[in-house]
């Protein structure tokens, strides 16, 4: 069965650079979540989309933005990168309000040097 | 807002039973999930509760009491590979559509011989 695909799996950027993370949800899933997880920390909610519209916003810095496209894939854009942005970024998708769980992608490990 | 509490760490013996508790406060409750996460990997789904009671799935069981804002994950016949972080996540309905999925801080379980 198809899973949530994230790309790239690993990314190394320098301070003040820009990064774009991509997420391809499971087909027919209408909800996408983005999470940031630092070492030894729980996943921190950044932003979510429902039917291509932003549905909720968490602790996402103003330097970050995200969108969901017509084919339901989502991109997280990160600008003016800081050392503290180094983390695992997970994308998860689910089917609206139904009982299905949120399925997670394998994550993108971003290292800012 | 949401508030989800779990113990930070637990230690148990191989072959034993361990119970990981989770308490939460939220509005628009629409289900509670338990995920297992090994270091550097994506969270993987373990169980889901939306109604009060016990859900059993092999060696794992999860219980929910909505009136008390309380859940637990029960792991039986512990194996060394069960050493991981266990995340309690609460889903709530957003008034504008879609869902919010918020994670607790996670419980780091260490299984010893």
C-alpha cells in the first residue's frame, strides 16, 4: 500500500539559506500535518491543511510557510535558516474526521550548519 | 488549547506488563491515538480510542475514559524491541473543518533483562 512520501530524506543547509520540504500524502487523504521534532523532544505541530486550505497553525515561525497544492501534495518552505531549525520534519496524512489514524512519512532530517 | 501529560520515562523488565498513562484536556475531542517511535524514525500507529473502554490489539491494549480525560496503553509480554518512545496524541475537530492532532511529550520506555 502507498505510504506518505517525504523528500528529501536528508538535507544540509547553511545559516540564512532557504529549504523546501515536500510531502506526498496517501492517495485520497484530505488532511496533511507538518511536525518538527528536535532531538529527544516530542513532535511539535507546525501547520495543517484540510482540503487544500490551511486548517490550523501551531508553533510555526514566521520564516516558514507552507501550502497544499491541487494534487494534495504539500510543501514546507523555510527561509533565513537558523541553527535551531535543525530537526526531523515529519509530514502525516489522514482521512478527514474519520477514525483512520494519521500516517507518518519517514521524515526529512534537516541539518543547518 | 490542549494539554497532554505523560510520564517522561519508565523502565520495565522483559516479559512483564507495563502501563503508560496519558491525561488530556481538550475541546472537540475526536479520538486518542498511541504511537510508538524509535529514535530517528517516524511514529508508527499502535492504537486508537474514540469511545470509552478497552481496545485490544495483540500485546497492546489501550483504554479511554472521556469523562476523566484519561487513557492508558498496556504492553504485555514485553520484549527488548519494545524499548522506544510512546506518544499519546489527541485529535480534536476544528470549527473551520479538519482536525488537529496534538502529541504529548512522549514516554521513553526502557525494557531491561
